[in-house]
């Protein structure tokens, strides 16, 4: 590395003093660059790892963040942003000669030093490997690197086996393998997943002590910094692509709606922060096709909703008119064998009597009644998060099936009496874990099979429901 040292000792009186000072400055600069490799501005680390999201047959988003330290500050739970630069290199596994290398991109501390690489033109049904490189701005020395992999979706005409997992609710304080993180992520690495869906309550701005109650943008960011600095979370997201849905606690506060605030933090800022901290697109509701037999919809339940206390009726909504129209249009155009809706909150329930925040509650009964009828008529199965217990329920009026995945740890489970099994319940377990959804193509003159499995945090299967296979 070449450095240009000012030759101030060659000019005028006092040249000996200037020469000494110039050499001293040069030594300081050499120390900064030589020993840290990044210059005096500080280091750049992939302190929050990587998350790959929004995978389709031909595209994906790779999200990362540069931090000025490798771990979070135990006093503030923050990892200060780094004024560094990132580069992504990716290729079909086994064919590194075909690697695509992006330009170096400077991250902006005003955006919490996050960056999303939006990949286009990928090959369908293909495993990709990637490598991320970090450096301090103005330096050529690599300060950190990490590698990972993901798989793209098969095209709609291909009959392919698909397996995905669904998670919800993961308070930092309820991690069950401290300080490494939530054990469920380690378990899930053994499930050979095509992707994962997180239904929200990823962080808890309003209720996850120790640590700050988020009343500002900086305090909200601290929740993301500490969670995705955990070993199990980081290891999982390097290998499994995900689709992220937000809910109340990772938008602002419990049971929130647009226009509210928590201290200085506004609902609109909460929406923007979710996009900043996750590999998601601009439109929060979306659908993805995974081969011939499966199409999945991800609903948005916060941005377009009416205020919870508003009187119920035709004008009260959780989804909003635009999302409802999009959902009907895309469902009715789909020729997938199986259609699965993933909702942050319940649509069937049953839910607790004191709740008034979702389609299973009295406060949104008008839209809920329509939605349950519509989903059943269109052959859609519902998967939901939000509730801190696992269940399978069937709506008594329509016969619509709903599968609640349960929280990420047993420490997070609760809110329902395990002995209170109602008529709607086909399965009830007040514990943590995950839901596996599997599609297996038709074989031996039988139809494709759709399977829902409830697993505990350790991977043990506790319940299974199958559809098709006739």
C-alpha cells in the first residue's frame, strides 16, 4: 500500500519541526492502516450476518449490515454502524467459474449501514453459493467475509417436492440456548428446508427487557442488532432463504395500527425500519410459486388496518381494499394444486376472549366471516403466527383449516390453558417449536400430498395432517 507523505520539511524556516511532525503523522497513519487494515475510521464487520429473502424462480434479495464491532454493546445492545463498503459474489454451486461479482457498494450509517443486493436473472430450481466481502471505505484491505447458500424456486410447471418451516414470536430474553440464541434455528438446519417463513413478532420493541423499550429509531434498531448477532440465528440465515412478515411488536407496540406512536417512534418509522432490517420488497403483501403443486401468499396485517376500537361493519378492515382485490385476483388465477395463506395473526382461532386484534376476534368479525368463507371456497389452507401456542383448528361454520406454528421457544409459550381443548381444536399444544409444511408430487397414480407437521424445539414431531394422496 503506497502512502504519500507531505514533504513539509523542504519549505521555509522551521523545516526541522515540520519534518518531525510529518514523520509522526506518517507513523500514525501507517499504524492505523497497517494494524487494523482499514484506516483510522474504524473496522467493518458482518456483525448481523446475512439474510436472503423474497426468493423466486429467477430472483432473490441478499441483505446484510456492516457494524463497527463484532458483538453488541451489553449496555446499549447496539452495534454501531460502520462507514464501510460491501461486495457480493455469487454463482451456481459447483460452477464458480460462472460467478457474478458486484461492484463495491458504500453503506450509509444513516440507513444503519444496511444494504440489499437485488439479484435478477437467476436460474430456476438451482442451488447458489455466495460470498460477502467487507472493507472500510477508502481501503483495499478486506476486514470481514462470510459465505452461504440458497436455492431458487422451481418454475410453475415442474412437479417438485417442497419443504418449508414457519416460525413466530422470539423474544431475546426467551432464548433457550444463551448466549448462542434460539435453539430452534439449530434444529431447523437439519430439516433440509427450501425456505422459512417468519410470521412476525421477530423482535419485541415494547416488551423484551433487559434492553430498551423502543421509543426512538435508535432504540428500535438495537433490538435487531442484538437478535441477529446471535450465533444460531446467523448460522441459519446463511443457509436458508426466508420470507418475513411483520406484526405488531416488530412494527411499534402491542396490537398497534397506523397513526400511533410510542414515545418519539412513529408507526410509519416502524414500517420503514422493518424494510431496513429485512430482505423484503416495497409491497408488503406478495405471493410466490414453488413448482406445480404449491403457491404461498403472505398477507400484510398492519399497514392497512382500521383502528381496533372502531365499530365493526363493512368498512372495518385488517387487509384493506387494495390487498383484498389483489388477493382475490391472484388466488383465482392460480392453478397450483395447493394454496397456502400465511397470516401474521389468526383467521380461525379460537382466540382469547380479551383479544380484539385479528380476524378471529369480534372486532373484525365482518371481514373475518367473508374471508373464512372465501378461503374455504377457494381451497386455501391457513397458517398463522402470533399465538404463543401450537394448534390445528377447523372453523365450525365453513370447515376452513388453520395451523398455528407456535413460538420459537418453550419459554415463550403460554396464553392458553393446555386443558382447554375446544370443539374447533384438532390439536393443541402450549409449547414452542415450529410448523413444517411439505408438498410431495404425485406418485403411483396418486395425487400430490400436502402435509402439516407440528414439531417441538428439539425437532420431535407431535402432530401431522395430510391432504391429498388419493
